[in-house]
């Protein structure tokens, strides 16, 4: 359905590894620190890294006033809802469960594309979506009883995944002509400002000096997530079809589950290993070239 260039393939590998490992890292970061505050500190420290990237690439900072409204909608669905709700969900769920629920996003993206944007999927594309959905179900196999006791965290994770799916569809159709890194910078800045207000309003009395482990998680998120990977992901989302871009990152929840098991002692089962095969099948369905007729 879509062949990747060398640069896109390298970006995909980077996104998958960095984002996958970040799930247990975020869990460590919010264990003894307010979640919104953790996210806000990471974003404020990541913005200078992103700005340096713009200057190194000689990309413009300016976005024409005529595009501000569209930029606001892109920010709302690609970043603000996702980062706000998901970091709260991570606080109440295990890192593996949060990753699995968050990466139900490709399923939502395929459905939104078909229902709202008239995007017709091939049989192979629907097969990839089905494989991803079954993989998510297998990863959740032993978590259903635990999730039932934390409905708020589950709901927040699913809403954030739905918002991100819509944001991915909108990013593919954006009329902004500036480089993706410029869009990423302004989306990150707008999200940071909004989340700073939320963190002050809801978590102000809980503010304290982060521990060494929390500072490590903040540094990882600031430099790698907000300084690098977020821009790489939005570039893929902008230039690949929504289904190809979303299904291509389906190894991220697998890495999240397995790294959480390694670092945090979260238990693995045979269903987790079966899910790996299904996620690989989902990725192959959109990235391997179709057989010529």
C-alpha cells in the first residue's frame, strides 16, 4: 500500500524504539510526581531543543495568520487532548495497559477515515486493521479484570487515542505549506501553554522538586520525545496515508509491554507473544509492496 523511503524507514525505527521505551519511563516519572506537571516540565525543556532544530534546518518560524485556526484544530487533536489525558491515564494504569489502550488509535483512525473522510480501504488494509485489533485484544487478555477496576483511566486512554486518530487524519489533509517541524514547534508551544495552566490549576498545591528518577524521565521526554520523535511522527503522518502511518507504528505497544515487564516487573503471557506476530502482520499489510497483477 505504501513503500517507505530510506529516511522514512529510519524515522519509523526511531519513533518505534523511542516511543515504545517511553511508556515505562513515563510510569517511573509520574509514580511520585503530579502527571500534568511532569508533562509540562518535559515540554518546556523540549521546546528549546525543537527550536534549535528549526534553526539548524533553516526552517521558518512564522505561520501566516490565515492558518492559525487550522493550526489550533491540529494542536487540539494531535497534542493537547492526547498529552493531557494520556499522562493522567498512565498515572492510574500500568505502563503496558496504557500503551495498549493508547495504540488502539490505528483502529479508530481506519474507522474515522471510512466514516468521515470517505477513505476506501482495500481488503489487505482491512486485514491489517483486523490484525492490529486482535493484537490489542490479546495484549489486554489478562488485564480485563484489572481494567474494570480503573474505568476512569481506561476511558481517558481511549478518548485520547480517538482524538489522536482524528488528528492524524487532519494532519494528512492539512493545507499548511510550512515545514512539518515548524508546525510541530507551534503545536508544542500552544499545548505547553495550555497544559501549564491546567497543571497550575489542578496540581499547584502538589508541586515539589522532582526526584532523580523523575528528572531522568523528564530529560528523556524533553530531548527525545518532544525534541525529536514528535516531529518525526508528524512528518510521517503528513506524508503517508493515515492507515499506513498508524499501522506502521504498531510495534510501539509491544515494546511498551515488554519493556514494562523488564523494568517494572509487569507479567507476560503467551498472548503477548502471539500479539507480536499480529502486529508484524498489521505493519506488513500497509508497508510491503503488493504483488503485481
